[in-house]
């Protein structure tokens, strides 16, 4: 069992995994508790975590299949037991795990007769199949099956549309959500004169990540959503005319530091010291680390000298990623 502690005011919160099991290759279950919480806090945390778990965690799916020999989705081909539509449905059920960004190409090249399963998919290095026994189709004759696949990492779900169908290329309904279900329940009890609560979280995943990994990622995503509020400034708030001009500058604190704290001498000291600190020594998530490396930003000094505007131009780097980078810089600079 895993137990973690975090100090909140005078209260020490503890969480741990009280149950963990693998029901199948594509169904993992975990049950966690967090306590002690004050009255009302358990419901606040439980509702927020459930929404993040079900809607914000990214997953990897096959989103398109293409073959020049397929006239239309509902056609049948001699020597193939299933219809093309059934093959697409089987491809939809394949569970993948990856840390890729954007889309990647994969393929199936198989000579019949024989059963084609997920293990016959030729994948890029950054992708792995959770259940290689997943059935795709059965070739009943000695024919060659060649299908190109498109793999993508995203969140939520995507329903194929008619205007997205091209000759020989067919979109596949994509369910990117690796968390299949999440529930929370609350146990209340009295401790002395104070009413306290225990939060129970249940998480089911598709096997592409464990419930504990899903809990970690959901927590990080929830924190990222609130980071802008920590650095926001309100200006020109006019309540009488019901016109609220609220300025929430993404890089407000970065600008303040540049004006107030970053004196010339201090900046020179920071740049000299940070040249020997590489970004792989920082606690950056894989997304941010890979984006920075692709942009030839290797040291903390190079990152420090990259403006927020230039960071926003880096491909696949999102607003919350830039906020996270600037927060790290702020912390490092404070202790420099």
C-alpha cells in the first residue's frame, strides 16, 4: 500500500491505495482514501477529481484506417471473413499506450490464411499495445492484407463524420479516455467536537495506465487549471456600469519579475550559474521536456532567455505548459 502525506493548515492529510487489482489486461481497478477532511471538502474534491479523471486525461487510439483496395466501409472482400466495417470496429477496441504528440503512422501487412490480431500491427517506437490478442480479422484464403493506420494521442472522444471520409481512407470513432469509470463516496465521523470526512475514490482504467497513474495525472491537470489564477491581476473593474474589464495576463508575474526583481547584476549571476543546469535535471513532464528539446533549449540558462511569447510559438506547447515553465523559473530565480 502507498501512503502520502501533505500538510494543510494544522491538519495532516493522508492518502493511500487500499485496494488494487487487475481484472484483465484491459481492466484495472484501484480504490483510494483521503483523510481527514473537514465537512464539505470530500465532496468538493471528489466531484472535481471525477470530472478530471473522465474528461481530461489523454489516451492513444487508432483514428483512421486506409487501403486502396477497399471500395467503401460496408464492402466485403473475398478471402476476408469480416466486413470492412467489422474490421474498423475491431481496430477501435485496441488499447494503446504512448507518450507521443501529434499523429503517427502504423500498418498491418499480413499474408493469409490466418487470424490477424493486434500483435500484427507494425507500430512506431513510442507506442505499445496493451492486449496483443485483440482480434482484428480472419483471412480464409492466401491473400495479402495491407492496411495503413493513423494513431493519435488526445483526450475526450471523437465521432467520425461523413465529410471526413476519403477514398480508401476511413475515420474510426476514437475514445481517448483511458479511465473507464470513476466514483467517489464519503464517510463522515465525529472526532471530538469536530465533524470530519473520509473520501473514497474508485478508478477503473483500460490498462493503458494504472489507477494510481490516473490519479497522479488527474491531480496535476487539476492544479494546472488553477495556476493562472495564482498570477492574475484585475484592473479597471467597473461595477456600476456592469462592465468588467478584467486583465488576466498569462505572463503577468514574469513581467513583474523582469521589472522589479531582475536587476542587471542578479541576471548576470543567474545566467552564469544556470548554464550548467540542464532541463533534464528539472521536474518537467515528458510533454514539456520533449517540446523544449526539439526547440534546442537544453539548459536552464537558454530557457531563462526565451521569452514567454517565443515559448508559445513552440509546437505542441500549450498555455498551461508555458505557465508551468514560468512557475519553475520563478521558483528557481527566487532561490538563486
